[in-house]
C-alpha cells in the first residue's frame, strides 16, 4: 500500500502540490485526472522518489520511504514520449532492468519472451526503437516496465502521443496486463473519458490540489464540489445560477420545477449543473423541464449531435442522439432531464447530487 | 528537472577539486601573498601592504596595456560573432556536407596555441612567409615587425582564424534545434530571408550566443601565447597586452611584487566584466518567462 | 477561396519506387469544392500528412498535379500558392507581440498600415485575444498560441485554402471544445476552404462537411459524417470511426440470409457475391438492441463511461459490443437484436451494395 501523508511541495514560496493525503491499495488502478499543469506529474514524481516533498512523508507498506532515492525503490515509470534506449534492440531494451538487477540468462530469456508475447512485440524483438512505429515503441517501454516486477507502476499520459484507435486498444489491454502483477498502478491523464474507461479509482486534481479521491464512477456521479465536477466533464458541464424558492428554481424570470432529489435543499442561491446529454430535443421523461434557447452551431459526429446553445447569455452544449443540423441563431425548445441535476452551494461545495 | 539528492556525488567531484586546488587555488593564494610583500624571490619578505597596488594603478604602463586589451576584445567580438553567425547560417543541415563542414570548423580549434602563433609568425614574414611575400609582390607595404598597425592586423586576423569556429559550432548547435515547422510557417507568411533570421533564427540562438560571447570575451581578454609568439609585444609595445606585460615584469624584471599585484587587478577586472556580461544577458533571458510549450 | 483538384497524385519518398508498398500515397484523384470543410482522417502512416504537404507545396509529388480553381499550381512555391497552414504545435514569433504576430503576413506583402490595423483588430476580436494584443507572444498558454497561429492564417484575404495539421494535439480537452466550435463558427461565417488532418474521429466528424478516410496511402471513403457512420464502404471505415468501432463478424452465405455460427440473419435480398469471397457482416454497437428477445449472448463485461454503458459480450464465439443508455438495466439472460438499417455485408472488406 502506498500512502502519502500531508505531502506538499513548495517551489519558490508557492505550492506546486498542496498538502495531500492519499492511500493506494495493492493491486489497485488509480487515475490522476486533471488539466495540464494541475500537478499530476509533480505528484507522480513525489510518489516515485524522483523528488523530495518539502513537507509530509511517503510510506510504502508501512515503512517510511520519504528519503529513499528512486533507484532503491521498486518503481517503474512510463512516459508520454516513448522513452527507450535508442541503440539497443527491443529485446535488449526489455532485458535492461533485469541485467542491472543481475538476473540469470535463462531467467531473462523467459521473462523477456513472456512480456513480448503479452504486448505483441515478438516479431519485433530484433529491431531498434527507431524502426518501430509509435505504438510499438510505447509497447516496448511498457514491456520494460512490466519485467521489472515493480510494486508501483506510474504512467504519465502514456497514450497521449498515440493515434486515437491505438489508444483505445492499448487502454483496454493495459489493466489486464498489469493486473496479474498485483502492483499499484497509477495513471495520469487529462481526459475524463479515459478515467471512466479505465475504471478503478480516480483522484481529480486542480491547481496542485486533490479535490476528490474515490471509485471512478462515484467521483463522476457524486462530485464533492464544482471543481471536481468540471474536471470530470467532457464535453464541458453546463451550469446555471438559480434562486431556490420552495419547489421551483428561479432564473431571470424563468421558473424550473425542482426535481424530487433536490426538494429538501435549503432555499436560497445555488448553482445547478448538468451534463450535456441530459439536455435533449425530445421530452424523454415527465421530469423534463422545457426551456427555450438560441442555437449557435451544431457539430455532427455521425450518430450524435453536439449543439451549442445560448440560454439567456449562458453558453451550453447539448448532446442529442441522432443527426440534428440545426440552423444557427434560431430558437429551439430543449428539454432538461432534471432527475440528474447536481446542486452546488455558491462556495462550490456539493449540496446534493443524484444517486 | 530536479536532480536526485545523493551525497555520493561528492566523491566524483573530489579528484577535480584536488586538481583545481593545486593548479589554481594554491597558486592564487601565493600570488596574493606576493602582492602584499616585497621580495626578490629569495624567501626574504618585507611587508609592503598596498604599495604595489598603488604603483600599478598609477602607472601609465598598466593603463595603456589595459586599454589595448579592451580595444582588442571589442574588435574581436565585433568581427567574430557576426562572422560566426553568418557561417553557421550557411552551413548545411543535412547530408554529407554536415560532417565535412563540422570537421573543417573544428580543425583550427585543435591546433596548440603556440603552434598557431608560429604558423602566423612565419606566414606573415616578408621574406619567407607566403602572405608576406605575396603582399610584397603586390606592392603592399606590409611588415608586422616594424609597423604597429600591421602587427595589430596580423594578431586580429590570426585570432579570427583561430577562434571563429567556436562561435560557428555553438551557433550551429542552436540552429539545428529549430523545428522545420517554423521555416515552413515563415514561408507561408511570406517572410523575407532577413525576417526569418531576425524573428526565428536569432531568438533561438540567443542562449548559445550568450555562451559564445562570454567565452570569446574572456579568452580574448586573457590572450597571451599567440601574440607573444608572433610579435613578442612589439613593435615597441604596440601589441603588449596585459598578460604579456605581466610576464615581462615578473619573469623579465623579477618585480614579483608589482607583477603579483597586477595579476590580482587583472583577475578582478576579468571577474567584474564577466559578471556584468553574464548578469545583463541572463536577466534578459529570465524575461522569457513561460514554459516552452509544444 | 479556391476549389482544389488532385489530379492523379502519387508520391513515394524513395527516388526509385518499385512496388505499391514504396508509395506513401497511392493514386489520389479528387476534387474539393470551394468553401468546403474537409477532414483527412486516418491512422499514423496513412499518408494524410503527405497529402497535406503536397497541397501546401511543402512537398513536390512524384506524380500528378494539383490545381487551384483549375490553375496548375504543382510547380508553384508555398508562398505563391497563397495557403495558410496551422501546425501541430503552435508556431509563433516569440519576440513579437500578439498584434505584430498577426500583422506579420500582411506587412510582408506590403499591405498599407491602415489596412493592416483594421484586419488585425478584426482578427483579434474573432479569436478573442483583443485584450492581449500588446503582450509578448512568448508567455501565453498553448491554446492562445494556437489561436494566434490560426489568426495569422486567416488575416490575409487572398488565401486559397487553410490547412490544419492535427492542430489540437497539444490542447487540453476543455479548450478543444472551445477551439473546435470557434473554428466551425469561423468556417460558417467566412466560407473558407478548409482541410483538416487528424487521427481523432471526433475532431474530423464534428469539423468537416465531408470526411476523407485514408488507410495505407489510399482514400478508402469520402462521405458526410452520417454516411461514414451508417454505411461504411470498407471494414476499415467501420472499425476506425465510432468508439467502440463497428462489430465485424465472419459469416457464410445461404440463399437470402447469412449464417453467423449457428444463427441465421435474413437479408433484404440475395446479395451478388462470388462464392470465393470472404464474407463479413458489420453492425455498429449503436444499432444493437439489448433485451430479452433475439440472439442469445453471454455478457463478459460492462463498462460505465458516464453517459452510456458499453456492454461487451460474446455471440456465437465472436466478441460483440453494444452501447446502452446510462440508466438501462442489463438483463441477466441477455439477447441482442440488430436494427436492419445498420446491418452491412462485406465481401473481401468492401461493402456489398444492396440491389434495389
């Protein structure tokens, strides 16, 4: 188990990482989700031992490893830019950690072949990284991380430089490959959909702070504050600042019915937020509220349409199934499925979210 | 990128520290010692305090030599830096030409300095030197032994021949790191050759140019071997730089005290000017803020 | 703006190409209409960047010609073709201010200063950087720099086409949305001919009127996003577009139906295929209905991705994926039924057209 106790990193008087407490269990997959410069890489470097925290301590399986340099810890790291030894063959690249550890020749042979098989590199073992495609280079880096049999595997946006489809394939394979080793798996990404596809646990980061940590679907559906909800939304979240009065939300003269799960919320100013797919062109359920908005631009993805709307000055995105190439600057009726509304106080903290 | 903190690193540095101690730190302390004493080197020391420093700072000889050094460095930088940039810009970036040019550029840097001096000393001689004789046969009155201006020109040309390659190699390294997309974008924007240089190449070379200027300034200010071999400081004392003067005083006249004082002053001047250069240039570097994205 | 014609373009990077495999770009013969928004979509190495560089003039094709509005521009330099290009990472002139960056292409073409001022101010408003005009370009964020790159391309009024080479690669997911809709808005407003290269299907499909799908140097299909989605002409298009991609399963022909393992799928009419053809049936996960009736499947995994769930199952030994709404319950005894409109038959990877 990896524990971070009040770990913080200050650089030139500013916090790069605010005091953080995290615990990762053995065999778990943990995603660090956040935009660029939110602190994912810094946090990973602190976990690996590449950087020393300015405060707090890092513990592994109960013992304090804060001062221990990374060479002594059993850590493997995979980077966004496929990092391999350029002059060694794929075989030698994968074998390198074992050679450093002084393993026997037959052991090395066996482990390299096993890893190559798992990552589908067997036909390329004689090539050097320069003669491989991006996907193959990254697989080599992954194989090298795999044979190390590390107890902590850190991956810093490893699929970001790969093609969309390749990313899909590798993303599916990764958890399966590393699940067998029982290591703690930490994966950093900027894309919420990747976090959802990988599953496991997610820690959302924003400006050097971990805003929430828990099982991925829970963080997605029950964000503890507005920042987490925003970090986890792709397409971006829609919001509205309203005044709750009994069973209705007031917004600039318009009235919306309050859904059942929010009736017990205190009256007063709150922010309500919802995902684009909770807005639609057809009245799906009786809990839908009808709103009138102005279209801006429609984007068709072949099976769905992203319609950009202007609702009284607010910029919203609607994800409607089917193809709807709406005329820009026209009025349209949209339906908001209020069953999934999330309510946040004016301070950003969640008041109630749909279960 | 932050380095891992590891005490073992000090062991790697130890041999170098010892070397520097013996070849620089201890001799420096000896010089300081000499500069405040009066001695003929026979182990008899009489305290002189700041007398030697007074004498040096009030001597015309010192100020003349210093003036020559500053003038020389100025000319050297004015020629070598633009010339170096120009050559680097015109060197091929791909293909067989690359290693050929790099080797050609490296050659002058590999020649021992006194050999450089000797080459030019012979080259410029009116009787047996290729250059000297050619100029004489063309009717040009060139004689670095007699004419101070000719002596200066010889020393300057020699230094340019010797050291421009360093500037070229440094600038070239900076240039090759520019991604093709910048040139493509400039083409698309209709930029002229000059605009490409000014807005793309020069900014990217700024960091290496800083190193080049600093190195060339320090080296040219300390110059000794080459002019000494060619002109010996002559004719008269027209090419007597501080370093040459210093050696004359210490080794020729055995005025160890004043010589030591002069070396301290010399050392402090170099230190001061280098520090000024460095601060001015790195402060403009710091303005660059922001990360290099992409 | 101009129409772009690709006349029998082929390109090989080696000077002496021998076989088809030596060609980075095999025969491309196509015309693009003035003012359209096109996307070149395909995996790495499919030739899309090669094609883009041939259009922009940065690469000279080994065979064929390029025409702008009917004029042969194959021999013209990049500058002379009057195109604008936005690259993968922001290319800006660090030492200049935002204003000067945008003014640069105009000043190089000796446009009078008053006109330069007018167009630059207009562009600053469009790309939303009016408050930053006096700032040095160096300290801005990646998406702001990319907007400047874009602005530099749009600020000229003699541009024939604007080419984009994977421009959103370094941009964060949130900003991608903003930039994409801005691009679309710009296109609707100004009507430029835009060619956008990407390997991301969402970018391609949301941006383009017509998408050109490329694979191994060849154009596999050109169509609207809807066409590519509903009727992919090649199994590669089915696989590459859609997340997850189309389910492709081998079948055998039997009269008016195909056999998938033991199950029988009826077709509208007997398709015209050769007995030796390799037959496959393709159906997108979105066209599969999960319920109590239909073909029985074994559910292996359910992935919750927020707004929907991907159900991975096995049908007659073949892996199959279906998507359902986030609120849908997965039945324990799952069955699938296929929407006939979404069922496609492929012979040797190419779609078999239905007979009327």
